[in-house]
């Protein structure tokens, strides 16, 4: 269990230009980025024990973050 934030810049190094371009040109992509940031913050707060959540809820948040990251990566690859 890691309590370090999983920012998209860390997850996708070298893709900053593609992320910026997609964010401004694709509303669905921009929404996914918002969702990822929200869920990622919740995971970080749970792992840091700032927010008390059950292990099951924390694991569910991690799975949700992973699904969002996969969707974001798929859109980055397509361009």
C-alpha cells in the first residue's frame, strides 16, 4: 500500500503535450481527467488515513482509479 499520489504526469511521463491537447479538444477526455483526479485524491486521503474508510471501500477506489487510468491511456494512444 502506497500513499504517494499517482498523478497523471507520473503515470504517463512524456505525454504532457498529448494530455493537454486532448483535454482542450475532447470533452470526454477532460471529464475522465476530472474523475481520475477526484478518485486519486480520495485514494490518497484513504491511504494516508486522513479519511477513515473500510478496506473494501479503499480497494474499490483503487480499482476505479485503475479503470480510469486505462481509459485515459487508451485515448492517449489513439490520439
